[in-house]
């Protein structure tokens, strides 16, 4: 067994997946520290307002990118494998131009909405700046992940800037000062801006010299794919952030803050899914477009092995240590352990489903991905409207988990039918069964 574990850890794919997961876990730990410290340096209503506006800003950034971040992952890999620098230059310039204009529109609409609500100008400016910088990091991380490294892409987007914000919050907490939501959003924006500059410099250094390269476009392909990617990314953002906005609207700011804290803890499994997506988005498209099917399936199998291990250990952590983790946000959060457990079951189910969504999008089946995500959002919204008046915040958690589980099943069925591969942990059972069958044909037992 020890030899098997050592051999497993020496595999290049295992190290790649493990490294990406460690980066995501570190980012998640910093996010947890950031939000728990924020909850302790704000009033319950203040933290709820902060969580709600942060969710609004995240959704506005996704809307403003109009699907260009996913489009770049899709076509940069295809053009690099095909050695087409003219199209690479074309898609980069097109994405930057379109996303810049659309982002200004999204920021303007958010600012107008905040002004109508009567929010302070400091909050409006802070949220607007956060949307712009966050969108820049989201777009830049996709380019950096494909051209530089996962560390440069995801590290600057989710890890490095959080260190300085956590240190700032520790200083505020030690000084026994209470923060305003606008102040924290402004500090986060400044820290993220530093990461955006570092990311931009790294990308500029590795880009080919395009000065003598003519620009070629595939506008119809890009427009069609971008539309589906955009709708999908908006629906994905709604799955992550619209919950908090609805709880704020249907209940109160303090309860929205509680739901936000529980959902961020449950998102340890969503971090696993995001880590698998980050690794898969860098490795799987090139394998797919170069028709290296054996390595493609080997990569998926090893990703599933890592996923199964993380899901089991994560659920155990939530079950045993959930109240203690919630208590770090404040005493009134610890009473919502069952909300955390229900949300964790849903995100664990999604993680166990593997990167089926990424595979569908990155292999040209994004059109079939969108209806599933749309149905997920619609089902969740209906569940909120029915269950929140009856069960309160627990009803919101139940609705989120049920809709997420059904969407995961549907995406895996689609993935198997369209690509012929099963990225979920269930694929390990089929692989194990086929391996036992091979041993039986040879007349030997596993391990002989």
C-alpha cells in the first residue's frame, strides 16, 4: 500500500492537481480568515451589507466580462496547439476591447442602482473600483493560466492579495476599531490592484512578439461561443452569489451575513471544483485538441482519485468541526451548524461530479451546458420562494443543495454522452471493475 501511495504521489498529474488544490486551499483559508475577521470588526448588519455588496460586485464583474474570460481559455489553447499566432493576436485584442466597453456599462449600471437606493458615495466608489479590478484579475488570470502558470493566474487572483488584507484586519481588530463596509471593500481593491499589475507584467513578458503578426479573426465563432459562455458564467455567478442577495431581500442583513459565512465554509468543496477546473483548463484542452485520448483519460482518472479523497475528509471536517469554525465569525453564527452541513452536502456532491462543466465548455459543447445551469438557477429561486418563508435560512440551504445535486447529475450524464468520458468519482468504480476483469482474463488476482 505504501508503495502504491508513493507511486501515486510521484505522478506528474497527481503533483499538478495536488499543487493546484493546495493553492486553492490556501486561498480558501485566507478567505475564511478575511471574512471571519471582517465579521468580528463589523456589526451584524454591517457584515451583512458587506457580504451583499460583495456578491453584487462579483456578479457585476461577471456580467461585464461578457464571457470573454472563458472564451480566451477555449481559443488560446486551440490556437496554440494549431500554431496560429495571427488568430491568437486577434482573439486577445478582441476580448480586451469588448470586455473593456462592457465593463464600463456594468459599473455604471451598478453605481446608478446604488445611488437610487441612497447608498453613500464612498460605498458606490469603492464597489465600482472593486468591480473593475476584480474583472481585470478574472480576465488576466485566464490568460496567465494558459500562457504563464497556474500560480501566476490563480495566485494573484485569489491568494497573494488576501494576505495583506488579513494583516490589515488583524491590525484593526487589535485596535478595537469597527470597520465600515466601504472601507474594507476599498482596502481589498487596493490589494487586488497590486496583483493585477504583477499579472499584467508576467503576461507581457511571455507573449510572443506580435508586432509583425497580422491580425486574423473568426468573429462569428467567437461571438457564438462568447454568448454561450457569457450566459453560463452569469448563471454560475448567480449560483454562488445571488443566494446572499435573496436572503438579504427576503429576511434581513444579519441573516444574509450568517448565510454568507456558512456558504463560504461549505465552499471548501467548491474550491476543490475550482482547483480541478483550473488544472483541467490548463491541461485538458491541449490534450483534447491534439487527440491524445489516452493521456486525457489518465488525467481525468487521477483527478477523480484526488477528488474522492478530498470529499471524504472535507465532509468529516464539516461534521465534527463545523460549530467551531462558525464560532470564529461570532457566537451567533455557531447556532447554524445544520445550515452549514446541508450546504456542504450540496457542494461535496458537486465536487464529486468532477469537472464535467469544464469539459463540456472546453470541448465545444457549451451550448448544452447553459440550459442545465439555467434550470439550476430557476429551481433554486423557486425553492427559496417556497422554503424561506417556511424554514428561514435552513430552507435556503436545502434549496441550494437540491438544485446543485440535480444539476451535477444532469451535467455528468451530458458529459458522458457528448464526450464519452466520466469525470466523476464513479468513474473510479468502473475503472476498478474493468481492471479486475482484465486480471480475471489473465487468470491472476490484483496484487500478484
